[in-house]
C-alpha cells in the first residue's frame, strides 16, 4: 500500500521504533525558539547540567512580547522585558543564534523560518508555538510542542511521538475573485469544526491549493491548528522549489539538485489511503468572516448572524448563545452591518508581503473610516523593509493607518497592541477567543482583503462593497 506524504516524512525520521504501544522516537531537523515557551526549558537544561544538543539546528527570534513602536527604547512592560531579556541570556549561554529587536531578520518565528530558507520539504520542524503548522506548506512535518518537549528537543534533538491519523482536504476548482487562502481555510474550519482535525495531520490538495503561492499555502497550513489538527501539509512542487531557491540557507549547486530529487519523492503515493477525506468546491466560496468566539463559528460575509435555534445539539445551542452574548450580536443581524473599532493587518497568518500588497491595493487612494483605528504590522523586519522599498508604507500611512515594526502584535495581546474592553476588531490573525486581543475585546477573523475593505467602510466588508469597485 502506498504512503501519504506525512507517513513518508515520519518514517524517514524514526530513530527508534516504540514497542508495546510506546511512542516512536523522532529526529527533529529544525527547532525554533521564542521568548514565551522557552525559559523553563532552558532552566531545565541548566539544572541538569546539559548543553543544547544541536545549537546549529536551533534558531531563536523575539516576537510575542515585542513592542511594535519605539523598539530602540527599553521595553516598558516589566513582564515582556523580562521574557525578552531572559531569551537573550539563554541564547548567549547556550550558543543559539538569536534575531533580536532591531535585527534585519527579526520577526514572527513562522515568517522568519521560511524567508531564511530554513524551512524545506521533508523536514521535521518544531517550536513551542501551536502555529508551527505553518511550515507544513513546504511539505515539512511541522507542529507545536509544549515546554517540556522544548527541553527534550534542546537536550536530544529528538522527540517521542505517538502515531497520527491522516486526513485529505481536497479543494476543487478555483475560487472567485476576492476569495483568498484565508477564506478557504475559514470555510474548511466551519465545515469540520474546531475539533474536526483532532489527532490528524491534514494534507491540503486540489486545484485551488496547487494554484496558490507559497505565502497563501502558509496561511492555510497555519490555521490547521484551529481545526484541531496536529499539523497541515501541502505537497512540494515547482512553486515550492522556486520559493526556496537562492534563500540564505537553501542548498546550492549539486546539493540543490539532490535535494529537489528527494523532494519530488515526497508527495503522497497515488494509492495512499487517508483515514478521512473532505472535499470542498472552491468555485462556490465567498469571503468568510467569523461571528463568534472560536474559528469554527464562521459564515460567508453575505450571511446573517445565526440564532441558537439554528443548531441541533444542546452544546451547539449553548455555544452560540454564549458567543452572541460575548460578541454583543443579535440573531438575524447582517454581518455586513457590524461596525468595528479596529482593523488589524498582520500576524503569522497574514503578515507576509503578499498580504500587505493585497491590502494596500484596496486602500490605495482612499482614507480610512472615521473613528476606526488601523494597525498594519509586518510579519518580519525583512517584510517591513521590502514593503517600504515598494512604497506600501506610504500607501498605508496616507490611508490613515499606523505602520508598525514587526512582531505578533495584536494577534494575541501579549504586548501593548490590545483592544480595550468592548472594542471590536476585524483581524487577519488566527484566533478569536474571548480576550485573545485584550480583555473584553471582540474579534472577527478576516482576510487581508476583507480587513482593508472594512477599514474603508467601518463595517465588515469586502472590496466588491466599495463604491468605486469595478
């Protein structure tokens, strides 16, 4: 029987096969570290007198707690400053490469890895961050790990892991104009639910996926976690190879040829069997937004707010009722009638150069709606520099947006970029949990196109809603 791509990568990394139900021991090719989940892991190494096993396969960057303004000044928040300073001392003590604030290669860890060419097909990639699934867009088996696992990888460059199930999500056809990768993954999550992928590695396939750029594929794989999956993957192809070629850590010469030859063997075999298969028709999709307090509570922008009575199970009725209460919404209200206070464009989901270009195209020559705050936060310093070289920063500032330095920013509110209680945002990030963007804040997950159009109108919108849309 043929193997799926995930099974191939797994088998190529088994150090020791588990016996009598014990997990396999898997080799880890790339370990990424940031300031939030690493302090206890490094302290564990210190207490045990252990070094980092492979500092050359470990890279650190500052992202979650970093301010996006005044990065040349001491960090004002004591907790954030302590976490950043602790990462800096740990990286120095253990000989780990660190990209710190002000470094051209600093940024969100899941943006930095791919842009440096560290993320490649067939690798195992881990980080103490759930959205490590982003790197699966390259055909890597990439997933988030907990603090104790971070310590295990630092000490041994391996990880004991139980086998997973496999799911194929096939997205047939090409989406209409204005429907992006973010809309596709929100539609997938709405279809299978936030627990639908639990225990699975999802492989995204089909014409819509194959037509995507690498940055769009990263958006899809990034939010596999919001579907409950262990990881998400896309088979490497010519688009993948073109993206990697020439990057700082990419193979070159004969090594490149050998790498590509291997990468071509990774896609799932034609006779591979998946434990579950889901099929979507991209031609029938439209821009998606979330209305509730988990990423599965999403609907097409043309829809109305649901009622608890629209759901069959008592659990779903209760979840809807609680979400509407927290979000301050009324059943039957048109999604397009929902006004926002803030628009956030950024995060490891949608903070790459293509996302900024898409948003800038919508807002160019316009001005933001009165009373709406707009934050544009590049996913990395390199993305920021490239955007400025293309003049995108001026497009955004002329529009009335705030142009910021790189970091996780308002995605999770572990830094100064937060919503006030009761404020409502349209956000290109990945989670809309209660308080995610600030205590009492209300979050609607959207694509960069919807975020930009919403900033123009002040209500949830897509570019087709704008007055002079073609």
